[in-house]
């Protein structure tokens, strides 16, 4: 009898503490999953925050995480098109394929900027569904969090109330911080980035988005483009920003022509972040934009 009791106790101890195993494609999606899922979810992030999520390749480690997942939380709008379909195919987990309850796309939950652009290769790496970089828009992230709570609730009804409350708390915190962020950026003259990865944030903060160092998406800056951009910016103030993985040469050249400061800023929170990591990311951008207006 004692041996039987010990056997069942060992099985209970071996059960995972979480209800859902989540594979998030980026650290911002991982942050959302942790923030909304709380202790009910285990989260694995597939793409490191210091790499361009457009340019990755499918890896065995991704396939292992996807094979065990109950839910994939992706950015969508073709951001991960170069590697996620291949990783899903290699994982052979029907639960998390597109169209199934175990597949969730953030970009599908909110209206996208630049939607409906023609998929013309002459225009660079255009995303016809719209600009996928919704993670830098706190208002859209609040709506995505609430949609994710409903997906968690569908997969784990026993904890539905907890998921919904955490999503609502995240939305309330973002709303309370928004006036502070906007006040910080109120004096910003404008923003130029390497790629259109901060377009949503500029719109959220009310900062004029004045161009990109890329002549078209995915194409390296050229001297003629930088010179034309500098002429357009003459007499204005602003900030030039690029991520740690984007080459600095174009930003430095434009800075030399305009006198604008350059900031190297991530577009993703650190790996393994919770909501505090996301708030700190938006803080960094708001502070840098304020410097660009001086």
C-alpha cells in the first residue's frame, strides 16, 4: 500500500507546474505570453532579440520547441516567413499549424500600417499584409494581449479568468504610462530609422517619421539616398536610430550631414522579459527621441 501511494505521489510531483507550453517567435511575443499567461504557461523564445527576425533560418532547436508546444505566438504579417514555416514543418506538430487554435498571430489582431502595398520586388522587401512591427506600439500591444488572453482561455478554460485579468492589468498599465511617454517625446523634432521598424512607435508618440536609411525595405543605404535624405531634413531637428544588428555607416553619414544625434536602440525587449522589460524598452525610445529635439 505504501509503495502504491509513493508511486502516485511521484507522478504528481513529475507533473509540470504550467498548463500550456508556448513557443514565442520573438522576445516581445515571449513577453506578452509571460505577462498574460503568468504561472500557467512555460515560454520558449525562438528568435534572439539581437538578431533580425526577418533574416533567420530554421534550426533544430526551434523545431524541438515547436514539437512540444501547445501554442505558437508569432508576430505574423510575414515577419517570420523566411523560417517559421520550415520550422513548423520540421516540428510535425499539427496542433500549432496556421489555422489551428494552437497558432496565434499578433498582427492579425489589430489594423496594420502600410497594408495593401503591392508585392513588387523593385520596392524591396514589402509586406503586402502591412508593416509587421506592431510590438513597438503600446496601444496595439494592449489589444493583442487581450486577444491572446482569449486564446489562452480557449486552450485552458480552467484559468480563463486569470488570463483575462492579467491582460487587462497590462492594458491599464500601458494606458497609465502613455501620457508620460508622449510628454517625453513632445519636443522631438522627427525620427529617421534604418528600417521602418519604429513606424508604429512614432505614430503612437506623435513624432514625425521622416524617412529611412534604406532607399527601399531590405536594401542597404546608398550615398545618393543619404544625400537626398539630408537635403530633405535641412533645417529640422531629430534623431537617427538603428538597431545593434543594423550597420552604422548610413546613420553616421547622415549624422555628419545633418548634425543630428544617432541612437543605437533595440526594437525588442531582452530575452526572457516580463512587462517591466517592455516598459523599459519604450522608456529608452522616448528618452532618446527627447534628446533628438534639443
